[in-house]
């Protein structure tokens, strides 16, 4: 599999069989996210968004120690030393964050090892989270004397509810994969030797479905998570209408009638 390097090789991208893979590649720092990596992440996602061959994206960390262990603390003194510096840091990393938040294709976080702080924020922003049973999760912001941003707290509360969010945020303690699954933080826990095959099977299944349908449902789920007054019902209905008018819908009907596997074009 050919890989394209971004951020000086600290971010890697590859595409195979409808699946784009993003690798956070700083294993010597447990894949901690630097500002350069955020830019590279955004560039990769932009390229995947424009590539019709990519129907689903898997996020993974290099090595066997971590998915992403958070922000690169070695940059904190220079880039996040006070509130003014933090605002500048947020501005410089906004491209990567915004590109991920608005990415229209389904994403799967393949989690092995530590998934902490900003790394957990990345995983929570993915559509699905599959973790090995040796993974560890936590948000140690209170142990550093900082706080967590609104968007990440909102995603956390949406996933686990306010009571469990308080437990994670107030204590800053790490929890194991079984507890993370129990409170709804992740979708599945699997053994380490099953992780790759299960994630690959899940990605292939999604990639084999109609891209227009999956995109519509991803959008509708995101809107449904908002207050009803804030949901864009017109946009939801437009996305549904697009599905019913698509070539993929005709292909799905024909395949069902002919008792064969559909071949979707994304149109």
C-alpha cells in the first residue's frame, strides 16, 4: 500500500478498496498532535473529500502504544503558554479541526493503546470508535490546570451523558476499554488480534453501501443531535430527496430484484 506523507512524515495517507487511511505518525511521542500534524490532517481530509474512490476513512495511530495521546505538550510553553497564546494556537490549528468537523464521509477511529485528551477529542469526532481491550481513555485537563473546549465537551456529553462526563473531566483519571464501552464512549471492544480484521470488515461494509445514503444519514444524525429548533430540516429533506433521485437508488432496487450485490457509483 502506497502512503503519502504530510507534516514532514508525521501524518500518512493511503487509499485502498474504497477505504482511506489516516495514520498519526509520531510514535516516539505516542502520536501526540503538533500544530503541523493538524495542518497535515486537514490536507489529507481535503484530498479524501475530493476523491470519489474514498468512501470511508479509518483513523489510526502508528506503533502499538497509542492512538493519539493528546496535544504535543512540548509545544505548550511556546504555543499555549497563556490564554492569548492559546487563542493563536486555536487559530493555527482551526483548519485541521474544522475540516474534520465538517468532513462528509464516514470515519472510523481504530484505537489501540492510549487515547487521551486531544486524542480522545479526535476519536469522539469520528463516527465510530473500535478499540482493543488494552486501550486507555481519559481527559487529564484538570491535572494540567486547563479546561476543555465547548465542542469537545458537547460531544462527550452527547456520547456518555453529563454524569459520566463530570466523572471523566473532574477526576482526569484514565479508564479502560471495558468501562469506556459501558458508558458509551466507544462502540466496540475487541481483542488486539481481532482489531485490524474487525475494523477492515466494518470499513468494507460501509464502503460497499450507497455513498449518497451514508452521507445523508451522517448529516441527519448530526442534525438530530442538536436541539430540534436548531436542526436544518430543509437540508435533511433535500439530502433524502437526493437519495431517491439517485442512480444508486435505481441500482439498489435493480440489485434487490435481480438478487445480486449492488454496485453503487455514488451518483
